[in-house]
C-alpha cells in the first residue's frame, strides 16, 4: 500500500482501511497509487467519500476483517466510481476496459 495514502488518511482522521480500499479499487481501473495521490484535492475527496461510504470497510476486506485484494462489492456501487472511471478514461486504461468499467 502507498505510504503517502496511509499518511494522508492518518492526518485526516480517516480509517486506515480507506487508503487500502481506495488503492484496491483503483487497481480495478488500472490506476496506480501515484495516479490516485495527485492532485491532492482529488485524492482527499476520494478518501473522504470512501470513509463516509455506507459500505465502508466491506469492499476489500475478507470475512476475518483483514484487507483483501478481491472486491466484495460491484465497483459500480462505489461512491467514487465516476471519479475512477474518469481517471481511467483519461489515461486510456486497458485494465478498466478489460474489467468492463469504462
């Protein structure tokens, strides 16, 4: 996990799992941690939405509550879906196309 995303979560008082979930969802769209971090205002907006989500803590967590690489929700139900989709379109992400997310 990106240390910068984790540090930002801690500074903002956001669940640390939000940084993991943000990065894991980004991977489905072919977005690296570096892409998710810049610009800072977008990264903070995404992380806040993740923290406030009604499914917070469930999308990339296994039954034991440990971070998991597999999505346990549909990416379309993520409140940040439009943001991830827009970023994936901007870079022409083949991963997002392969995952049928753009």
